[in-house]
């Protein structure tokens, strides 16, 4: 699991049917890091600190072992200070 921050919504109107209509969000684990795309399984908004899972856990969290996701948001963190 990884702690990441939601930056913005990613709009993708043309996508594989298996993705369905789940929202896609741009997330980063720290400022300046490479942005990643995560499937939003719970309803996040930009600015939220979230818990993400990857690999097969991401597919199952998104709804199915065959779901085409490598990163899925599974929780919103209520209080997080990235500085420690």
C-alpha cells in the first residue's frame, strides 16, 4: 500500500469497455514525483490524501481480478502530515 495525494481528475472518454465508468485520478506520492493514474473505487476529490494498492490487489479492489488496473484508491486518509 502507498500513501498518495490526488492532484486532479483525468478525463478519458475513449477507453476499454472493461474500465467501465470508474473515475480515473492523477496521484503522486510526493511533489515532483512522476504522476500516476489510479482508479477511484471510493469517491475522492483533488487534494485528498489516499491509500492506494497496486498489482493484483488493485484489480480486485476495482471490482474483479480481470479489471485492467495497476493502481486503485481504497481509502481516504482523514489526517496526514507528509512532513512527519
